[in-house]
C-alpha cells in the first residue's frame, strides 16, 4: 500500500509517500480501506517534534479517516466487511491506503454522509461534544460563546449547540469566517479582531453574560472571557498556544469554573456516548461536516502548510 512515512521530525517536507506492507488484523483489530483522511493541526505539531508525546520513528501520521471495512480479526463483534466507518484512532496511522484500527476506535457513517465528510468527523465533533456536554455541562436554554467559531472544532461546536437548544454566539476575524459561522444558524456573530466586540457580546445577552465559553485560544482570550462570562459560568479550554499573565481573582469573583480538556483523556464509555451522538446527529442532518478541499495523499506536506498558515474554513482531507 501507499503511505506517508515520517523518518525524522521537522518541517512538512519530512513526510514522504512510500510503499509499506498492508497490515493484517488480529483479535479485535479492523483493517479499513481508507477513502479519505482528515488533516488536523495536532498532526503538524507531532510531525515537527514539538509536542509532549511523539511516536517512535519512523511512523505514519493521522488518526482521522473514513472508508470501508476490508477485513476483521476473529475477536471483532461490532463491525463486518463492507461497513462504512470513520476512525477515532489508528494503530498504524491513517495517511495511507489502509489503516489498522482497534474495534473500539471505529464509528459507523450513515449513508447520507460522504467519505470526505466522514474523514472530518472525529477530532472536531468529538472534541466539541466533550467540551460542551461532558465538561462544561451545557444545557438547553443556556447561552454559549464559541470564541473562535470558524475553525473545524468551532463549527462543530456551533452545530452541536444549536442541535441541543442553546443560544449561540460565535466569533471570527474575517468576512469569510463570519459568513461561515452565520450560515450555521448562530444567534449572533462578532469580529474578535475589532475593539469593542466584548461589549457587543455582553449587550447581546442583555447584560447578563454568557453561561458557557468554549475557548479555542486561551493564551490570547482567557482573561477576556471573564468580561462576558455570567455569574457561575463555565469556561472549557479547547486550544492554547502559549502562556499568559492571568489573575485568578476573576474566577473567584464570578464563582466560575474553568476546565481544560484533551480528547485522549476520555474514557471508553464517554467515547461510546460520543460515537452514538455523532451517528444520530449525522443521520438527522443536524451535524454537517464542511469540507474545504480534497488533496491527493502525496500532497500531505502542502496540506500541513495550508492547515497552519491559512484560515481553513472547513476540513482539508487527503484522498489516497
């Protein structure tokens, strides 16, 4: 099979397309014929070597993909050959024509979802579900601020929140980004690059503030979030790219809760909950993965540059 191989950490060009032996499933493993691969920012951090946990070299990147079950190990009970599936983790990496996955790390794709859309499911939709419902405990009727709503996780969070009856305020910093967020049915969208946008958010809530903040860039926004957070509000940190000068007294003053999350910390029971919710949301049409661009597998270096250097309004996928 063709696969992307990383033999040294570094810039995107360390990823090379080469031939590898196709793996065979045993036990509770499933072999998936990959039709599309989701590209995520975390994969660029790992490839560069600047990440707390990196794989042994050489390795094939990726954990998000969609395709068809090719074969299964003798201990598999949930899936069979021919099933349309997406991956939430991969033993061998997903930047390849085939990937080996544990049974627990697969979800079914309903027939109304393409493989390209399926490749953009797990990381954004599972991350945003966990942030909103398993960590921040958001409930119908509350107001949530998606601080940075035009990215993959942000759009997924908007769709989840609207599907569960929350009032949604989103922010973006470009005309295209604001249009994309507005198209998801948010109640309000504001430009977080403009002075005074926090006051506009506060005014949109009648002065009360928002009950929940899903924060995509904590090192820039966390202190600001308390300007618009309601009393007893909750902030869930999804993304961060540095340190900040922060006064914890603002947490005390609003009796607030600040929580972080990493998807890999979720339990199998929590992941089963997420898989079930994703399938129902996709089938009903309430969840609508947005694909910006499909690129050949060999163009993985270009995909990594684009996902970090541009504002990716929708998912970039690789097609083997």
